[in-house]
C-alpha cells in the first residue's frame, strides 16, 4: 500500500482507527500459502446488481448528465494525474463528469466510513486488499461479475496474485490497480564507504548480519549508534516479518483463517531473528530509536530497508545514491506481496458508468498513467513489462527486480477481522521490541486472543 513518510510505523493503527466499525462479514478468499490459480468467475448475480439494460443505456446516451465521484488516498500531488485520467475518460464519454477526491490515509478511511453510513459513498473508490473482505461482507460493494461477464472482460492479463484477494464465491467485487512485492532498498554510498559489496540474489540473512556489522556505526563518536545496517517497520507484516516467517518455513494463519500459527516453530524462529538483529547484533534500531529519525533510510540513518514500490517517489528526493535488491534468502526464498484495487459502491446511482470508469482505471489507459506516479507495479502484465513501468522517470533504479520478485511472492493475508487481528498482533508484540517482554510468553498469550477475533469475524 502507499505510505507517507511520517506514517510507516503506525500505518496499520490508522487503518484500525478508521475501520473499527467494519468488523464481521463474509467472503471466501484463497489461502495465503501460495498464489492461487485464477478461478473461473461466476456467471450469475442478483438481479439488483445486473448491468443496465439497453433501454437504460439509450436514455443515458440521449443526453443525461452523469456525475460520478472517485476517491483515493494519497498525496496532494497525485491529484493532478488522477484528474487527468478522469478527464480523459470524460472526453471519451461526454455525458459523464467525474469529481476526484484525494485524502491522506487516515482521513480517507474516516470519510469513507461516514459516507457509507450516510448512504452517499463515492461511486468508485480505492481499496487495500487485506481490508476488502470486511467491506465486501457488509454488502456495500457492487458485484462486478455481471459487468465482467457482460463485457467479456479478460482477467487473464493480470498477475494472478493481484486478483487473489478479490475473488469470492459469487464473483469479483473489486479489481486490482497494482501489486506491491517487498524488496530491499539499499544506500549505495554507505556500502561504498564501508567497502561492502552491494546486496544481490546470493545474500542470505547471515550475509546481511555479517556485512551489517560493518555498516552499523557511531559516526560522531558520542557512544550512540547513528547509522544502522537495517531498519524495518515491525508493526505491519508487509515490511519484514511475514516474509521472514515464510522464509523460515512457517505460516501466519492456517488455510481457512481460523488459527493463528505465529507461536509455532517457523514463526518463533522469525521473531527471534528480528529480536537478535535488534538486541544481540545491534544492527537494527528498535522502534523507539527509529522514530527519532522519521524514516531512517530516507534520513540517512539506515543502510537498508525492506519495502514495496510505494516508497520510490519519496526516496527519489534523497541526496544519496540508492537501488533495490532481492530480500536475503532464508530456508526458502519468499517475499510478501500486497495489492491496491478499486471498487464500486453498491449505492451508486450509476453502476454502468461507474463500472466503465473502473474498467478504464484498471485497464491499459489508466494503468499507464497511474504508473507515472511511481507508486506501484502495474497489475496488468502488459503495462508492467512496458517502457511505461520499466523506464519510468521517477527514479533510475532496477524496476524489473519487482517483476522478478513476483515469481516467489506470497499474498498478504486478506480475511474478515484483519484490522482487529493486525492491531492485536502489532500492539501485543510492541513490548518485545522495546525490551520490556519475553518473546514466547507474549506469543502464547496473544495467539488465543487472535484466534478469538477470527472466530468472531467468521460468525
């Protein structure tokens, strides 16, 4: 997901604050263990969600002025490109006018909750994939399957992992805009100064620890480390810990999202490894230390950080040389991938036009222009493998690495109750990273509580 520079550590807390009322509902996402093969979409849907009839289309074409609203989270500078996309669509559909609204992350979800409760949500709006099941289960999203069937819209051109979270038993209620595989960002200037070779596909986590000690320094000699080898947000699974659990041959949850598996051997080993990087090897700052720097990689206080493509526009403004490399390898090579998508409100008064605009956004015209923002990897393989993505001007880095990483990614879990579950785990583990609690007893206490959340959400 897209993150701003000041919200990396607390991002999931903002999600929870704005989505507290979302809990409980239903969907049937594919398991997280491996990218799912695309299921054959359902061909039927409730009549109330059927596409507009030919007569209704004719009435619209006869001169009815259609007003659509389109809402996303992001930075103010994103508004210009998104408005350009909306204007391009409107130019091809003169009877349609689209109002674009861009808000920061927490404001976006607050507004969405308010408008949904009032019955006047935006016609088309952005959705973070892990939160999608809760929204879909509340019956506030339009089933897109009848429109997909009507237009014979081909989904085979999308990365399969980008579609996985949006699949339900009765079709798709959303489609992906981009994908966000996690890779390692590194400061080339720091590596050069320390005489350490740049990270590549041969690196293991043991290699990182060995070289990390050379990259960790007290640069001003005051007895306090001010340059760390690695920094990662350990609150949200997307940055580091999910990949480490999987690389340690563990799992986060079971296949039907009824059991939390983080206290088992694979999870315990991953958590212990993070703990050792902080407190034994001291190559990684604790969250309390990291927050003094803001984003320690951006500020020049960390030589490496794992993240998705969303940080590229931010890091393009730094005054040091940097690039990206694969995550180091554990017992297996794995990386997490998330997706941002678009949905249509079930309450939209113009579902046919809203679908047409969503289709434009996630199709080649929209994805090529959205790619210019530099925020993600296009979900459409044709755009991801084109110059629009590979030769984008945002930053001269190895953008193809993100595509190569897709070959061994696992999807960030998407399930009902995600927000409450993620808050429990993130908050519950925080005392460990502050050196105030022991690892195994904390997990043994957290897991039953996490499973209770899953049980309540499944009702």
